[in-house]
C-alpha cells in the first residue's frame, strides 16, 4: 500500500509539472540588427534578421526589446532598458546581427555611426560585448546569447592599419561565461560568417527554422542549426557555442496530452481513498507513511513553486558534464532520428579552427594568469612556450607546450588556482671592459725630467747704520785753549 501511495503521489507531481506552461516564466530578450553603416558599405541582412528573430521570440512568450540600425547612443538606451526588464527574469536572451570585432582579446559591437580610426575610438564609438553579458549574469537565471556578428569587417581592417592595438582579430574571441549561460556564434572563433544571398544570413535562417521546434532542447536546436549551415555554406561556416548550462532548456515545450487533466483528477481521488484507509494500517506502517507523506509534500511544494524551463537532463548523462561540452559537429542520432548522420562522414564539411585565433586566445589567458608578458599576436614562439611551461609548473599539469589545442584553452579558462609568480628583474652591473693585452717586448723607458725652481734665501731688509761720530775739531780746539797752562 505504501508503494502504491508513493507511486500515485509521484505521478500527480509529474503531471502537475507537465501542465505548467512557459507563460508562468519571465522571458526577456534584446534583439539588435545593424545594416546601414555610415562609414562603410551597408550589410544586406542584419536588419531583416533582427526583425524576424524578434517576431519569432514574441510567439515564444518573450518580452522583446528590439531595434535596427542603431547609433551608439540608441544601443546604450536599449541595453539599459533590457537591464531594467531583466530584474528577476527566469530567462534572458540577447541576439545581435551586424559588424563586430575583437581587439586584444576583447569583443566589440559596432553601432552604425562608428568610424573606428584609432584605438581611442573603440572606447567612445563601440559597445563592448561584456556590457551586455554583465546584465545577463546579474539578473537572469538562464542566459542565452546569439551572435551573428562575425562578418568581414572593413572597420576592423581600418583599425589594423591606423591603430596601435596589439592584436585586431577576425571575428570574435572566445568568451568566458558564467554558470547558466550559453553563447552561440555564427561561426567558429577567429573566422568570419557569411551575410547570405536571401532575406536572412545562413545562421539566422537555420535558427528561425529550428528555434520553435516543439519539444526540442537548446542542444537539439543548435545541432540542427549547425547541420543546416554546414550544408548551405558547403562547409565554409561552422556555428559554434560555449555552454555552461546546468539543465535542459526548451524554447517550446512538448504539448501536454488532453487526457492529463482527467488523469490528475483520478489520481487525486485515489490518493484521497488511500488517506481514508490510513487509520486501518498497523502503527509501524502509519509512521512510515507519515514520513513518506512529508517527503512527497516537500517535493510537491517545490514543483508547484518553481518555473520549469530548465529541467534536469534525466536518463541520459550528468547534466553538468553534458551541458559544458561544446556540441559535437556530428549529428545526435537520439535528438534527430529522421536525418541521416552524414555530416561527420563528409570531410569537406569540416574546417579547422583558425590556429592563429586559438593561439591569441591562449596568449590572452596566459597573460591574465601572469604567465605571459609578450604581445598577443598569435605567434606560438619561444615566449608562449615558456609561458605554458610556467603554467604547467604552477598548475602541476602536463599541457602541450609545442603547439596550441582546444584542450589547453579549456584548461586555462577553467583554472581558478594560483597565478604564475611575478618575475623579479635583477639588474647586473656592466662587466668591466677587457684590459689590453701586454706586449711581450718592453718599450724602453724614456727619462722624465722635472724642472726644479732654485731655492732662494730671504735676505734681511737693508738698514743704513748711522756713522760713528768723528772727531770734533772745533770743540777740541776750544777745549785746548781753555785748558790752563802747566
């Protein structure tokens, strides 16, 4: 009886949860498409892409803030309004189509009035992608970002020629994301996406085709989008995503069977009858039933209070493991059994990641960890290899140092331990100049003469002496006359 009671209550919980629709959620989206650029050639599709995406998201119960051909000031106003609407949101979504660029590992979105002649113009004329991502991280429980902004960009080329930035890359750089966020790029990091010949770009056309598929998870949607874009571009463009979602997300949940309400009513009646018979049970079973009821009531309260959009990925794989993987290029047979698995078997559909872009991403991570002090130039030289050796020493890892690979980038992005120690520069005294070699034959010493001044003795000053008094003839004569005669 206890087992039957538990099964009945558990079935009721599942059916009540299934009847909850996305209308109870708070879904907010910001959609921007820039085509009519003032200082470079206009793009054909971004405005059309944004209009069509915004319309589709409204049918999926998103509150949409949108705009096309926006200046920097207008983009900032839309982002501010988006941030205000995100407060308490269950799902936040950002879609952007237009020109974008990466500079020194930072990603920027280009308003239609941007000129970007110098590095300084980036701060005043472009919008950094991190500004939008911060709003999603702060306010949204589940965050989804679509970037169809990796088109060939004349503004980036102009900045490369006239600016002083360390590195102006093609497309977007890899983005570090918070838990509960998926970022989908129109193409792989470092590559450029195609604008398309029809109303929409290849990426957005495929996204519009699959985003409202009933019962398809976000992973199913992106796998189908990737397959369509590969086929349409003959393998030149591979949509790419980074995900840290911790559960499945559905844009459009599977429809609930019409008989569900009747089944719930029948289950409630059965549970009521079981409760009425509770007094007839032996005391030990009554205690066990009371404990079971408490647990089931707690689960029922949780199911009734939560908004179900992200559900545990039950029965397949650990959701944390499954969702943090970048989706495989090969189609998932369990997600789409109607389409043959031909993509993985067709070599022409596979293109390698731009190695220089991967090198730059790794150099950026190494610099952030204080392991690399050189230029972020995509050159896997001696300095980068030495930085990898320094990181391996700190992290006690054995990552490759001879070349870059995706495993290395993933490990660096996930590292939260110590940074590389700061190197102390000791300035050494310059070595003394070498002494000239002594000649074996001695030169004859030349005599040295020193002219000495003659020593003079100081003569005493000459003083004229008074002459000795001579005989006074006149006086003697007088004395003789006066003398008496003898």
